[in-house]
């Protein structure tokens, strides 16, 4: 019996069980918006593992659905498009940020106010589901909007 316990402890210590630190999600935040509207989610994804990882989907209980979005520039054409996954290379970081890769939250089921914290679930090919708290931040005002002329 002692041999079995020792073998099990060695098995665990040599990392044959998936590490919880292979994929790390940091600085998750969401833009404020109102019920029924769409908004964006941003996060930094670190792949500390030795193999490529893929973000397959994102979901939460405060929007009807979510889409993985990439921005692109092809010849003279610029735009955004939905993709089926984001690839995160080994020992690298993928930053989901404004005007770049991001998650579009479609049809909010509640108002999102600044400083709220919301739970979001990220589904990865290898790491499985990872839940993270995302802070709601005020939208930045675009140039010229929200300013009065005198």
C-alpha cells in the first residue's frame, strides 16, 4: 500500500496531471453598456505551456452570446470578422484589446455599470474551462463626442 501511495505522489509531482498555471488570464475588462446592446471584452491570455493552445469560445450569463473577433487589413480593405478560435503559441501571450482581437458580447441581458465585476468563462481546447472576473470600465469618449462647443 505504501508503494502505491509513493507512486501516486511521484506521479503528481512530475506533472502528469494538468497544471493550473498553463493558461493564465489577466486584466479582464468589459466596456460599459446597456441592456440589449453589444459591448466588448478584453483580456491578456498567457500560455505558459509547451504546446499551442486554442481559445474556442467565451460565455457569460449577462449576454445572449459571444463572438471571437479579429481585426484585419487585406490590401486596401480593413475590417472586423468573427473567427472560430484564437491560437496562443507556447510560451507566448495573446492580448485581446481595443481595435484588435477581442470578444464581442451580443445582446446584453442587463446594464453594465462602471466598477461592476462580472464572471466570464473561457473555453480552451486543452485547458478546458477557466472562469475569470472581469471589471466593467467606462467607455472612452471618442474625439469630438460628448464635448460642448463654446
